[in-house]
C-alpha cells in the first residue's frame, strides 16, 4: 500500500471528501484545502508527494498555486477542472502541470492517473534509464542536469524530460501529441505548439554540440532524436 501524502485543493468540499475517500482506500495520506492560500501553506508544511489542484479557487487560483509549487520544486500536480469550464491546456503545460482531470470523474480513472503520474515522476517505470549519454551530451533525470560538452546547461524540467525521452528512443519518430502524452501526461488534442517551443529552445542550447546526433523535424509527422552510426 502506498504511504505518500496527497494534497487535495478544491473549494467544493464534497469533491474534496470524495477524493479523500478514494485515496484513503488506496492507502494515501490526504490533506484538504478549500482555497489557494491554504493549499500553498499545506504544501509548504506537509511536503506532499502530489497535489490535486482545482483551477478556480478563492484567494488564489489554481494557476498561481501551480506556478508557485513548480517554482519550489518538482512535486507533480494534477489540475482539476469542471466539465464545460474553459481549460487552457497550453497554459497548464507551460506552468508545469503533469496532468488534468475533468469533473465529474470516475474514481478508477482518478486513481489510475495519480498512480501513472507518481510512477512517471519517480522514474520507477520498467527499464527507465535515468542517465542518457551521447557524444558531448549527458541528460541526467536523477539530478535534473543537462551537460553539453561537459558543461552544465540551464534547462527547465520539461525541456530535460522531453530531451531525455527523445534521446532514450533514438531514431524513433514521435508525433507532437505522443510527446505531450508521454512527457506531460496530457490526453491532449488541438494546439500542440508547446512541443515546438520546447524543441526550439533545446536546439538553441544543443547547437554545435556534436555531428553524431541531432534533434530532427520529420515534416508532417513530428520529431526524432537522430543518432548517426
């Protein structure tokens, strides 16, 4: 049984109690917050393994809470959004949210998503190699460190995770939606410009590093990490 702490932040007390019921059955330790300020205070005091975060809350909305959580570290965040409520997936991705769930939700779906995100963020998936190395390149997810030509290069977590995923599957082509699903965890449809932005930033940081590999655009399909023999 898991022992991780999970913070549930939603101004709907019924939703909070329902999620608490689901998670208590799975063995998680839960903490409830009904506004953004309380959520942030509990996050700082309890150091949860994950935060379930409603978008619309009093005192401080979910976007701002997510931004501050991400500024403090890599604690995974799943956003909660009401059916019919406008949910800006691109903003969620840029702020560092790991997934989102639409209310009303099915208990099995919520638990499955929580476990998947925790597994992905802990790097405990089968065969997961935390350090990937190529000529003049090292991507270390255990330390969240990118090295190019032996020098540490500053890169946000999602850039690192995207490069790690692509380099971990050399010469395999991925669509933008596949990368969003695998790296961010979003079942995402529509505008996928977030991937393009991250690839552009990575290319700037990797420019001239090696002739033995490169980030390639496969026109009409997506991207790949091309490693030459």
